[in-house]
C-alpha cells in the first residue's frame, strides 16, 4: 500500500469541519469543566457537609469509572430519564462533568497548598472571609494549580476522541470514517495522531509561557 | 499607673487534651518593648498568637488597652464571645509580624503594604499607595516597592511585612520570632528597623531567640517555661545574678555563653 498524499489534500474541507468540532468541544469543555470544578471545590470547602458529601460521592464515581461508559450512559441512557441530547451537546456535557471531577480535585489541593500563614496575615490586617477568598486564596491557588490544569486540559483534548462513539463529528470519527471508505487506515491514523500531537504541543507551549509569565509571583519558602 | 497596653488574665490554652498554657497573668506596659523568651515548646509563640487572636483562649481573658479581645467576662464568670465587629475593632489596634513573613506572593511590596488600606478601609488606590510608600521608606525599601516577594531577600521581605503591619497604624506591634528564619547576616537589618520603631515609642511584644537584642532593647523580659510564666522583670533582673536555675539552664542550652554575657 502506498502512502497517498493526494488523498490527504482531497479530504481537507471535511477535515477542517471536524477540526472545528474537536476544538469547540475541547475549548468549551475545558472552560466548562474548570468553572464547574471550581464551584464544586469551593462548595466542598466552604459549603455545608450536606452539600459536601453528595459532591464528594459524585466526584469519586466520575473519577472511578471510564469516560467511555459515562458517555454511553449519558447519550443512550439519558432519554430514559427525559434527557435527550444531540451528539454535540451530549458530548460537551459529558466532557464538562468528567473534567470537572478532576478539576475540583486539582483546585481542592490548590486551596490546601496555600500556606495558612498567608491567610492569618490577611486576618491580622482586617480582611474578612470573603475578601480573603477573593484577594488571597483564589489568586494564590490559581498560580499553584496552573501546571496541573494545563496537564488536565491536554488530557481532555485527547478524551474528545471518545466523543466519536456517540457520533460527534469530530476528528477521530471523521478521519476513521474516511480511512475505512478509502481503505487508507495508515494514512488516516497517522494524520489523526499528528493532529492531536500538534495540538497538545501547542497547549503545552501556551502553558509553559503562562508559567514563565507568572514565575515572578512564585512562592518563596522562608 | 497607666493602663497596660495588653493585659493577660489567667490565660489557659489547650490544643485538644494538651494544655500548653497553664494560666498566664502578664501585663505589657505602654510604649515599651517586652520580650517573651523561653525554650522551644514553652508556649511563648502560643501566648503571642493569643494576643493577636490567631489562637482563641480556652479560658481567661485578654484586654487590649482595657478592651476585651474576643471574649468578655460573662454572667457566671464564663467568657462569652463578642460580636465580630467588636473583635475586628480591637484587633485593628494590633499589628503582627510572623516568623515566615507571610507576604502575599502575587502582590508587589507596595501591593502587600497597601492591600488592607484599599480592601478593608476603602482608601483610594493612589492615596493608599502614597501611605504605603511612607511605610516602605521607613523600613528603607522605597526603591523596592515594585518588587515581588520572590525578588526580595529574606531580610527585605520581613521589612516589607513590618511595613504592611505599620500601614494600618496599630498601637501595638507583635513579633513572632521575626529573625528566626533569616540568615545571620540578614537579621541585623530587621533588628535595626525594630530598634527604630522602639525608639519611636511603639509598644512592642517580641518573641525572640535574639537574647542580645532582648537585653539591649527590651525594658521588660518574660521568661516562659513549660506553659508557665516563671519570671518577669527588667533585663538586669532577669539576666543578672543570681539567676533562676531554669533560666541558667536555658541560656546554657540555647545560646553560646558569649551572647548571654552581653548583659
């Protein structure tokens, strides 16, 4: 079997659309997951225990089961409880909830890593609880969780490939379909791997750039 | 006699089942420097943290310029917690400096010093920064105003932390081992700032292992051992002979004789 570059060129428009869907689900999924994860972390830290226990259970269940199965259940099981979603919204919701479980743990660890002395110093100059959360805890935590968050974003990018099983027309679905139509499995999978790797590389660079920009804020250990 | 700046009455502090302060009575006089000394685990830092209301007393009361801090005497002699606004008002008379500096790493020196003025007291940014600069000048760091804590030496960070506390114009400054995490050659600059503050008549309470500083700058020394106040007095009374045997032992163990002989 020859390596056919013409084939790759001819399928470009279709690829561009699929690339758009992957980017959309990824970016929207990461933002949604980070926001939801943050809310869960805050609720578990500052909310009542009657909120904390169920949230903890949810986080444990989501982290303890494969994303593939969660997505199947959401898409094919959802209609039984009146939740019928189109593939893209279903994929987005699944990715958001799945990512949020991990993000909430990253943020929880981040909150815990802020030295208690920084909070005491804020108390001593009269900041109230809300001001301490806004002005001290959240900014410091954000710096602490940056590396882990970039890593999580990269993992979520690769997890978007799983959305193909609920027929979201993203890169993996489109490229493997082309591969089977054209009997060009190697080319298509090669291309697919290249796409993801390129994107991951890009995300990693962005992460390193942000870490470098924030390095002057880094913690000093006395 | 004038009212003491801080008056500690029968202070008991327990962590779980462990009692670390067994009923401390201590007056901190106005406009003087008082040092709390004692071996590790003697409870001196806990006592200071109670004065800053970072630890809440298990029993007993603390008065700041005559006003109860956190708890007031209740009907059956049981301490009752005061409303949050009153606690804040009394606490605002106190500035605190920590062993670990505890500067906020995401703010510049100027940001650290002006933060509470802006956030708590609603002072306009330009005015808050002007007032913060005055304090940074006082600790000799005006030209480092734009630096982040990670760009400052330990001694500089501690001086910023002192400026941060001073910016709120406290009546009393508490120092919890302010030089213990500094390299020996950096302790001097921090102690000099504290000396200048003492010369200005600030009421100060210092937990320190710097016995030389304690002897030279403090008017009152309190020696704690095992959660009890063993003795209080002037440096001459404390370090002069004959010494309390426990103090002699402490000076032997924790210091080279040279520093103790400064007295």
